[in-house]
C-alpha cells in the first residue's frame, strides 16, 4: 500500500530509533524524505547520541525501501539550521506534505535534584526543538495550499506525572499543549496536528540512572510504570505505523488528538 506516493515528509531525529523507523515506513509507502539529526552526544544523557554513521544507515535503508532522501546533520535547537535544511529538501522534492517532530532526549533524577543543565537541554531539545520544526514547516504548508499533517512525538509522560523525569514530563506536556493550540490555529488551512504518546520504546536510549531510583522508590512508584497488556516494550516500527496512519488520508478528520501507543499504561 503506497499511501504517500508523490508526497514528501520531514522527520527530525531520523538517525536511529523511532525517527529511522518512520523514515523507512514512509519511504516504503511511496514518500520522499527530508531527514535531520543532531548526531552528537548530549551533555545531560547517560546514553550515547546518534552518529553520522547512523544517519548514513537511515539513508541506506530509505533508499532500499524505494524512497529518495535528503539527510542533514542539524540540531533542532538551531532554528536557522532546521529551516535551511527543510528549505533545501523542499527545493529538491518540490513540496512538503507531512512533518514528524520526533527528536528528543531523556535523563532521570528526582525533580529537585535535576541540574540546570539537564533542565535546559531537555526543554531546548524536546520542546523548543518541536517549536522550531513546526515554525520552519508551517509557512511551506500554508503557501502550498493543499493542507498537510504534523505529528509531534510526546510520551505517556506528556499526559501523566511520570516519576524521576520532571524535566522530560514538563517538556512533553508542553509538546502536547503546543500541538493542541496549533491544531486550532491551522485547521482553516486543513493542516492537522496530533501527538503520539508512547510508553517504553526499544530505541537504545537506556537511562542508566533510573536503576538506583527504582531500587529506592520502586515499592510505591513502580506501579505508575505498569501496563495493562503483558508487554514491557514497544518496537519503533509500531510507533511508525501509527504515525504514518495519522499523516494519511485515512485520518483526515483527526486533529488536536493525543494518540496513546502505551500498552495500556495510561489506563492505570
């Protein structure tokens, strides 16, 4: 099924994980892809960042799936860089139809022990980065005049008070609110804006500092992380399938909505 034939999608954080899975999924359904990733190690995270080799692998996989791709090393905190990379991609492919603001980081600490650096980097990447992505993309979509779809990657932490990640929770709640407002503002242009809210996803983002926190506080707080389904992890391809559906004509009447892909976590 090629729902995105002759369409173009812009994806951030595309070097690995959910962003890579989304790029490959859209390409397999006919889309051309504009992809960016910072490809750096972030100061506040305990896991390594994506690399240029990772981004090159995404390019390879997209092309193997039958898609064309323009990929750039750009940090979503850099608005001029994001806007420039998007404009360059649009100049190659001639249009823009969908936007997936996926780039994000996560670390863990008790809320009052989060450092200023952790707070700033998390908010800047996860929330300001989404704003920058949307701000760069919306003028293209409006000028084109054919509508469009934007999906922002939030989290179950964008709808509940997940312990040990107050900075991440704040950023993801912000993403949710930003999407709801933009959905209202852009509806007249038939540009739809939705958020997806995954629980744990197998992306390689292993937050090692979670272990000691669970050992100390798990007896009371661990149930918040429990799921209704007998699963503990989601594959990135499962998120990509939902994102592709949200960007397709099949979801043409869905906007301002929060789609949980959470194994029933939010049902608790």
